[in-house]
C-alpha cells in the first residue's frame, strides 16, 4: 500500500487544491451547501440551484468528469486523479450529490454498455448538470434481492410498456431521467429476464410520491408506473441482458457511498465534547476513541483503493468492505453524538447552540446501512468473493421467475 502521492499525483493534488481555494466556498461559510441534501438542512430548491451552479463552474473550468473522455466533456484523466480531487473538494463547502446517480452511476454504465448514439445523447447533458438522474431499481419485494423485481415491460412495436412500482428512489421528484430495471421475460431465471432502460421521467404514466423521512426531509420517493411507454432505442445493453449493466451500476454505487465519508467527523465531535466539558467522561471517551479509530481505518481502506487506482487496477470487492465499514462507523458516530449532547440530542431545532447537524446525521445513518446493498449483502459479497466461502443456497437460481412462489400480502 502506498501512503504518499507519486510526484505526478502530488502535482495534481496541489493544482486541484489551489483551484478549489480560489473557486469553492469555505466550510461553515454562508455559501456552504455541502450538507444540504442528505441532512435536510437546506431548502431543496435552493440546494439544487447551488449544486447546479457549482457543476457548471466545474465544467467550465475543466474539473468535471475527470475520468470521462474529453469527447463527452470530461478531463480524460485517471481514476486516481478523480479520487484526489474528491478528497480535496471534501475540505470545502461544496458537493455534487445531486448528480451522484447520473455522473457516478448511470454515466459509467452508459459508457460501458451503451451505443454511440446513447453516449452522444445522454453523457453531455448529464455532466453539465442539465439533466438530473434517479435510480428506479428497488421495489417493495426486491430490495436486497434486487433480481426479484416484478415491474414488467411488454414489447409493443418499437416501444416497451412498463407497469410496476419502485421505492426508495433518491431525488425521484426532481429527476429528469431514470435508470430503470424491468422484467421482460418471466419464463427464464430471474437474473436472465431483466432489461435495463433509460427512461424520461416526464413520460405519461408516472406517479411520484415523496416519502417523509425521520430527518424531516423527503429525499426518497416511491414511484408508480402505469403503462409508461419507453422507446426501444432507450434499452441499454441487450434485451433480457440487463443484469450485466446492473452490476456495473451497483459497483459504482458502493464506491460512491463509501467515499462520501467525511474525514473530519470524529475530530469535530471530539472538539465539541471538549468545549462542553464532556471529554473526561470515561464512557463517552471510549465511544469517541472508537469512532476516531474507525475513521482512521476507513482512511487506510481508502489508501488501499487509491493505491489500486494509481496502478490502474479497477475496484473490486474492496468497495463492499469500505461501504460496510462506513455504514457501521456512521452508526457509532451518531450514537456517540447523541450521548454527548444529552437531552439536547432529542430535539431538532435550528435555535439550538450546536444546530441540528449531529441529530440529522444520527437519523440519516440507518439509510446508509441499506443503500447500495444492505450490510448483509456486503458481508455475503466479502464472504464469497474475498474469503472464498461457499455461497448461500439459492433454490430459485435456475427456476423461471414465473414459477417462484410469491408472498401474497
């Protein structure tokens, strides 16, 4: 594992840091919008305005889509350069979270599996932030077992007619486009009868219902599709071969979630405990030390991934390790924060001395244990692909989807 940048990487880091210092708002400044989406601390419309404006600056200055080919508006750089820029940007009051599904997940999938016409149509507007994307994957009966989706798509000439329900769709009410999984052949095993679609969210037949979270925000939605018509040209990859595209998307999603872990969290909580005279409490002190240790482990896991990227090795199961570890760290951090705040931790009021940031993180932490594949799914991936343990018995692997018993509610 390499802990230091190569001379070329150090030069790139210095260039990125200098540019960010000249263009990005500072953490904690009035222009800081870095926590506006996930923690519900900013009006959604204002957050979207700021994040789109920042994306336009990145595009204009040549810092957007660092790994994307220049043909599609990117920088044509390396994965390690992208990782370095993300690290440096995390020190400032900015985020590109609204474009995570598009630029971070749909974009790489389209590049790998799409036609040239699809790349030309979707990648440019996606990178500029002109079109926001959402992910229409999970369903009430297909969360951790994503291949169990029952949303169906029937061919009608040059179109597909899609009917079904999706849930936990991030930013569904603000998205222009969605990446959609639907079952196109129920007579083959469940992984083989799925097709991956690119769907215009303004198409007639969509009903989007925001879901109120315990943070008070409505970041997620449930989405109902009633005979939504999707052109054949919007199929990504092969008909019934959508699972290959799905795996590309999910691998990128896990890396995004793990990489969103902010390095200053544990230190900020320790400093707050000192200011409140709680740092000497032996029980709280142990929790804070545990959080700090876990933050450092997460940092070293990042170094391992960064080393692989530096050598041109694509990420593998280590993204599952990082994602699982980040979820557990955020759970413990939230618990320690509320322990330190005491009765104040039960309140969510902007007039509180420390605001509501720590309370919102505590409330949001459970979502990270599910998003991008639950903790249990990540453990299975690690057991099978890293430790070489026998896979779980899957009695429905070779059974046509139509014949799999369904739970009737």
